[in-house]
């Protein structure tokens, strides 16, 4: 299944776009989406390794199931002071 992932902050800068589409084999979970991002988009691999996914506006556990029409967002690490 193909899923669209919205990008923010450093992920958006690294990819040069607001969203990416990746192919994920069933069962589609947050972990599989992150794995597909790392595999298909090497420019995002370093960020994806330490990022989280939000699905439907909430952080998703690695084993969380993701439906076809889910809103998926890649949340890179946040730093500040």
C-alpha cells in the first residue's frame, strides 16, 4: 500500500518537499512506514532513525496499525533551549 507522509522542520528541508509517498507492505504499521522511508528516501534516513510518526494527530507506537486514509506526519527530533 502506498502512504503519504507529511514532513516538518528538518525532514522537509532534507527532502525538499512537504510530503513523500512510500510503499509499505501489509500489515501497515508505524515501524514499517519508518523503515520504508529509510529505504526509499536515503536523504531522510538519518532523521527517520530518530523520528516519530504521528497518525491522526497522535504519536503512534511502532506496532500501531495505519489505515489507507490516515494522516501520517514524520516528527523529527526537537532541540532547543
